[in-house]
C-alpha cells in the first residue's frame, strides 16, 4: 500500500466533504462545500469537482498518489455504470453519470460507492465493529440508510445498491415516502418523521416545549429541537421520540432475524440522542426478534461520527484492492 | 469428491425425509416418516434416527462413504452448538441438542443446517439460480422461511440462524405470530394466513366455493382449498389470495431494497399457485422497491419442488467442504 493519502469525497444531500485520508484512517485536510442539490446535478457536481481540484492543488503530496478518487455518494447507485440513478437527497436527479464526469474533469480514476455502504466499511475497519465478520451499519438522520458487511467483506448486491433498509415497508398503510412507496421505515423513524410528527401534533393544539427551541415557528421544528425538548422533560417530545425509536427497533428486529449479525452500528444525527433512542430500540428487538439472534447481537452507536462517509470512502477503496 | 452418495435428512414439521443423494444431485433412495412433532423431541428425533439407520442398512453402499450425515432441519438453529433452539414447526421444543443425539446414536458426524438455508444452496447449485452470485430463496408454505446466497456462498449469519424473512414485521399491529411477535410476513402471506382469513370471512357469512373443497367443514379449510376455489373463479378466494400475494410482494420489495439480489426463488406449497401468486408479487415489487434493483431482479418459482430440502442438505455439506 502506498504511504500517500487517499483523496476521499463524501457527496451528501446538504454538503460535500473532500479530504485527504491516510491509509490508517487519519483525516489530514478537509474541505466542506454546500451541495445545493436543488440547483441540479450539473451545478452540484461542478462544485464537487472544484472542491476536488482545490484539495488536490493545496495538498503537499505529489499527484501520482491520487490515481483513484474514492467517492461515497448518497443515492441509489448503479456501480457497474457509475451512475447515481435517483436519491431522496437529490430531488429531481435522474441517472447522473457521476463517475464519468469526475474522471473526465480530473483525469483520475473514480471509485464510486453508496455512502452508507462506505460507512459500514469504516466502522468495520476503524470503528465500533472492528474485526467482526457480520455487521450492519444504519444511519438515522434526515433519511435512513444502511450498509452491510458479510464474512468480513462489503456486501453491496448485484449492482451496488443493496442496504436500503430505510425503505423496508414497516406499515403498508403508513405515510407516503420520498421513494414512491408507503410506510417505509424512513417515514416512521427518521429525523424527517420526528419533525413532521411534532409539527402535526402541535398544529392540532398539543402543548410542547419544542416551540421554545425554534423561536415559536412550527415550520422550523427539526428532530434536533424535538430531542432538546425531550431532554428538558417535555412529554410530547418524549412520546414522539419513543414512538420513532420503537419503529426503528421494529426495523432492527427485522434485520436481526434476516442477518443474525454480530452487531448493528447506529449512526447519523439521531444516534446522538443516546439512551433515549437506544433503549426503546434494544427493548423492541428483544420483544420482536427470535431469542437466539436477539441475545447475541450488540446494538451500539457509531464511533466515527460525521466523518464516517469520508473514512468509509477511503477504507472501501482499500478493501476493493484487497488491502 | 467421493463418488459415494451422501446421506441427507430433511427434518420438517410434518415429515422426516431421509435419502441417499449423489454428488450430482440425484436422489437415489428416499424414505418418508411422519415427524409427529407434538409427541415431543425425544420421540420425533427417535423416529429420525430409526429412519437414518434403515436408510443406511438398506443401502448397497459401503459405510465409509457416510462419514458425515447432512441434516437440514426446520427451526432457529444454533449451528455452533448444534441445537434446535425453537421452531413454530415443533411446538414446545426448546434447545434440542440434535447434532449430539445424531452423532451419539449413529456414530457418524452430523452437518446441521436450517432447511431454508439448505434450500437456497440447492437452488444455487442445481435449480433456478444456477451460477448466480446473489440469490434469495423464500419458502411459502404453512409458514415462511428463507435462505441467502451472497457472492456465491451460503450466508447463515453469526450463529447459523439468518434468513428468517418470514418474521419481518410488515404490519406492527397485525395478527399475533407463533414467534411471539405481531404482524410478521408469515401472519399475512403464509398458507396458515390464507386458511385463517378464509375461515374468518366464511364464519362472518361470506359466500364462497371454498367450502365445497372441504366437504362443508370450515375448520378443514386449507390454503390448497382456497387456491382450488380461486382457480374455479370464486371471488372470495381470489381476493384472499391476491391480498396474501400483495403482502408477500411487500416482503419481497423489502428484500429487493436490502439485498439488490439477482434473483428471488419462491418455493413451498403456495408457489404452486403460479401466476395467481407471482403476478401480484412482481407488481408489488415494481410499485414499492427502488427502480434499479426492482428492474434487475428476477422473481421465479423453485425448480426443485418438495425435494429441495434433501438436495439442499447434500449440497450445503459439499459447499462446506469447498466442493
């Protein structure tokens, strides 16, 4: 393995992170750029290319080390074709040939992978799941994504888009989902779901401290505001989070029965709620999954935080080369 | 690989099949014995041991060929411990050390695997999924089970009990399940679910041809009787099967989003309904799963029928030896 760092990119719905990452998982230099996905793929990908070029030009490392850019992107990715087919994070994007654009604009090869799939690789190599054989990573943030490690290797399915556990139907008559289906786990347990439920209940007249955290503006309510109100003891906020966490637990129980994994790592913004989220999740898994896989699985928070996508891009590239 | 056949056993909720299976997948001699699981594990396992001994003694093959018995069993199996921990197919059984019993009583080694996991290996080696890398097998009969092939290898999780896709929660407030949870796929789309729904609707006064297939006795209604009535054009039967198939499709859409598999093979009694089952399943997957994995997956009937468990036991044993 070269000692030179890897150029890693994490393309998300709100920000683009570019960084040099050492092979041991140190983030050496990082640049954050807004995605502004609403402006369309050309503008957003253009910003990403500019950020890559800035990171390359500012680095002290000689260029041959960057023969491949490691790009972790949100969305349903067709890896053989190098295309972001669609994503709730990128409204309106359709079949964007992102690998070809990056390769043409930079002159370097591009290794493309879904961001949550990249994240499970990072947790496996550097984080909570070090050395485990069968491991799932679930990111619970605005939406819900997932990544799968099987027998110590990344599993991304026949075209690279496996792991969409946020789009398990949990309630067939549940709320409409951005993916086009109904009652997906994401519609019941994501940050968006928590915020929507609080807005709905408050619009119907429920009393809550939540409004104090958003200057009295119901349309500014976020999952973070609900979590803060819950920490302050607000009954409505506590109930909404407990309900979302129970739905998340139902999703995790499904995964425990399907994968019999050694560990499920939960990351993303909502995982920062700690016990308020993890206790109902663990209790629901114990109640709903079979005894054997439920007793043997550990359900733990991510150890890598917001940098899991960048680290995952770099680690996935290394794993793809057998390193 | 020895040319001698493998002694394979399929231990199910209603019958025990023992057979000699050639390494190319020919079933040479087969013996069927009732399980009578209600009589408890000692009696049932005793019948299985007797069947194994009969099959061994009647065979023309010299004994050294049978250094390992391949046993596929229903239930949640702790493979490292060789124990059937529990199973809806074996009411009341708890932590039965089946591998130890077989090895003690026969003097031979015993390779133990879940029956649906064994089945996916058979479909991969000999059936519908020949040569594919990422493949799921779903058995829809009295209950619903599943098996997983990942990168051409059997995936059975950290303790051997992965693949329990019948126990995905599809509706959190759905009917109680034998597994202790609620609204599992099995409670909505299995043979038991179809029969229960028909009984319930007829008890409430619905008119149906179903009763003609069970000599007018509502408590004798089976999924098979409902299927026969549906084939005869009975509106109630058609509606019940369409509803169960739609739920099955929701489960398959979940698996398509999670695994991005090349193929899902559906076996078990209900798969014999053909288009009546497969059309709503395929339509629901197209409606609910992401476009990319939904367009690339093939959902097909099992090619191996009732012998899939026996063949799977033999194939799994061979795969475990790298053959």
